[in-house]
C-alpha cells in the first residue's frame, strides 16, 4: 500500500517532537531553591513508587506471558488450529512475545511521561511567577504533550513493527499480534489501579486531617501527607492514564485490523487491514499542529486557549481522515463514518465540561446543597453522577448507529461493523492532544501545591489556582473521552472477537453473529459480567478507604507526637507518609486486578468442559454485558466525582455566594461539607472509574487472545 510510508515516518517525527518539547520545558527556569527542593522531593517519591510498582507488574507480566504461551502452545494439535494452519505460525510463543512487547511499551511510555510531568511542575510554578498565565499554560501543556505523543507514537510503531516482524500477511498476522494489546491492557490495569489507590488515599488523608480536622489550607507544608498527595497526582493521572490510553490505541488498532481481514479477503485490497495505522498517523500530525497552535492570553480563561488548539486538531483530523480514506479505501461513506467519530469526541468534551465546570448547573447544585451539610452534598453529587449516564448512552448509541448505517451503505459484507471501526479510529485521532490536556492537570495541580508550600501568594497563587481548576476539568474531559472511546471500541472489539471465533471454527464471516441470551449459559455469563463490574468497583474503592485510613492515622500521629509541626518549627516526616501509601497501594491493587483477569478465563474454561454448553458464546456475553455495565458505572463515577471536586473548588475560590451576595468560602460549614463530598468522589473519579475503562478493554483483549482456549 503506497501511503503506508506515512506510518513509520510520522511515528518517528512524533517521538522527535516529544523530545523537542521535553528539552524545551527542561531548559526553563526551575524557580527558587525552595521550589526546586519541593519538586525534587515529589520526583523522588514518584520514581520510588513507580520502580516498586513496575517491578511488581513486571513479575506478573512474565508469569502471565509464560502461561499464555503454554496454554496456546498446548492447543497446537487442536482440530481448529490445524485446519487453518495456525500451528505453523507458532501461535503460543508469538502471542507471548507480543504480550511482553505490549507490556514493555506500555510501561516505558507511562514511566517517561510521568518523569517529564514531575520535572514540568516546578517549571510551571516558576513560569507563573515570572511570565504569568500565558507562559504557565505553555509549560504545562508542553510538559503534558511529551507524555501524549510518546504514548501514541510508541503504540503506533509497536503495532506496525509487530505486524511486519510476524510476516506481514494481512490474512493471518493481525490474529498473531493480539497479544500486544493484551500486554498493554494488563499493565494498564495494574498501573491505573495502583496509581489510583495511591493518589486518592493520599489525597483523602491529607484533606480530612489537614483541611477538616486541623483547619489548615490544602498543600500546607505542615501536613505530613502533602508530598504523598502531590506524588499521587503523577503516578495516578500521568503514568496510570498514560498506560490506559496506550492500550486503547493499541487494542483498537489491532481490533480494526482483524475486522479488515474479511474485507481484504473479499476485495483483495490490503488497505482494509492497514488503514487503522494510516489514520492514526494522520491523527498524530493533526495533534502536533494543535499543540503548537495553543497561545495563552492574559485575562483569558485557560480552557479557551486549550479549546482553540483542540479545534485546530479536530479540523486537521477531518482533513487527514479524508486523505486517508481517499488514498486507501476510496469510499466516501467510510469518510463520513470517520467524521462521526471525530465529531463524537467534540460532543463528549463539551458534555463533560457541562457536568464538571463550576459555570454550569450540575456543579452549582452540589455547591448549593453543601449549605445544608455533607449528607445533602453527597445526595446531590450522586444524583448528578447518575444523570450523566443519559448523555453517555445517547452519545455512544448515536455514534454507533450512524457509523454502522454509513458502513452498510458501502455495500460490502461486514461494512457496517467496519464503519464503527472507522468511527472509533476517528475519535482516537486527537488522542495525543487529549492526553496532553490530561497530563496538563497534574502538572498544574503540582505547580499550585509547590507555590503554596514555598509560601508564595498574591497574583502568582491566583494564576496557579486558575490553572488548577482548569486542570481538574481537563482531567475529567480525558476520562469522559476515554470512556466513550471505550464504548465505541467495545463494539469494534466485540465484532473482532466474533470474527476470531468464526475464523478459528472455520465458519463464514456472517455465521457467528448471534449471542443468544435465551441460552442459560449465555445468560449466566452476562449475569457474572455485571457482577464483575460492581465487585471490581467495590474492591477498588475499599482499597482506597483502607489505605487512606492508614494515612489519616499517620498524620494524626505526627501532629500529636510533634506539636512543632503545627507551630511551623518542625518539618513533618513526608517520606514515612509516602512509604506507607506506596506499600498499601501496591498490596491493595492485586485482588481487583487478578479478579478482572481471572474471571473471564475461569468462566470460559469451566463451560468448555460442561457438555452441551457453548463456552465461546458465554465468554462473548461476559464481554458484551461487562462492557455496557462498565461504561455506565464509569460515567457515574467519573463525572460525579469531577462535579464534587469542582463544587469544592468553586467554594474555595470565592465564587459561591448566598442570596445576599455574601461570599461563602473556606473555613465555613459549607466548605467542610464540600470537602467531605469531594473525598467521597475522589476514589470514584481517580481510582475505580478510570480503572473500569481499562477493565472494559482488558475483557476484549483477553478474550481475543484466549479465544482458541474456549473453542
């Protein structure tokens, strides 16, 4: 395919662009000696946690890779694999190697992105001090873009390299590289869980003892948990979300390539298999130009500056989608399907802003409810979270229906499913830009904390407060974007699973399209899938609560043991709080992570050995219903948690007033109620909710990889 050259060239250019941004940020002023000391402490804690976390994940990955290779290798004599000559391709060892490659790329992209993020926070704080709002925006966004572009380019180059290393046969190779997506999903789940448990436990401990009990400001240097809290922003929102979106782009590329196999066999055009890689490359180009286009202006809402660059990326993505379609598939209906996906990303960004920005009704209603105490605050926040599922389901449903109909207009067998795949590819074209905005959040949050701990106030604190509030919104946007992209991709990957099962069974592409809920084993599989989402969420939230309890006890102990801490004459033991959080977070991530990996495998194996039951279709039910339930639960948690957080920030900023126009701010019972509500929402929006995105896609990749086991 002639245009395929754009893929490796764009991938390499994106890495060079990320390195340029990293150098540009790192050469900037790092602020005062005190600011650099605080930044160094945050970096030390973050790197120590990640080294410990990835060592644990690395051991688990090696064990899983060996088991996958052994299981699939043991199926080498099966009738299904012999019939399609899959044995000759070394399915077992190739899948294991692909798994490890995906796990490694996911780990390294999250690690590097987090490192640059931590290095950017102190430079963002210094820029706010010397260059004002516009320079601070530039530093934070460019620091975040390092992570965004590294992750997407490594995903693109990784899938491309695996495709050609494994023979480049469009009829077989996509089936052999599904392990790459599984490895990425596996690492992402544990990275998101471990980082999410860490960050929210530290945040809750710091807030409840510091703000509510001791009455000291957020990020006050007297709080022993404040460094752990700032570290958590990076290991959860940078490394965790980075691994999440790395596996999104990898798994969805591979799923779309598998869907393209049937169309390749029907038309003889290899572009049906390679098109997902081409459109990802055009998305990188569009996002690079979007980042360059961002120019902050003094007095302007920082969100307006970020939206300006986003719309540049959107416009160029539409052009890139058209060029990609015209030069590969030459089908205008599929261009329209891709445009549906691109526009869906715009809609979800603004819907999420509506539910999480203080200028709109949902957040204002939570702030108003805080006037009558924590109970009414929690009731209002819960209602807002549940309400958001309406918009989520309508957006995903409309995008799928329209793109499927447009795909059907191509007149090709399987065209409808491929139309949804193109829509998913379109939505993910701006993934590098969205991920840059996500990492913008923890950078500005850390910058605000550094300014507070360094004792700098006045106009500088006003700048970082504004950036922190916007960063909270950008983090919520990314979660909404990841959630809806997971919904679109779920249908794509579900179709890919059915195609893979049909491929292994030797059935025609349209023979295995019915997952019959009237069959008892399929209904039970669906029931277990819904249970998995609720139990997984319960375990993740409970893990945050248990870990936060340890931090609360430690902060209280230090305040009691050394009165000089509150007097400002003694330095808290930050390292002990960091260490307690890290150990507890890593220990608590194991159970929910292993549950997510183990349940679909266990169900598939059990039903395989019960006569008369169809194990492959039972697993399909787990995939389908687990996805739907997971998306709805994630919508509730992400948006509800974000609204709770910004209701608290609205009160702290002095924006909230009573009927007479009097400001209701910090230190009031209303503020205390809002802090309680925020701590309820914290594990929702930063631990369980984002982890559900990964769970949904892990269900897809694990079933794709192990489909031979269930047949």
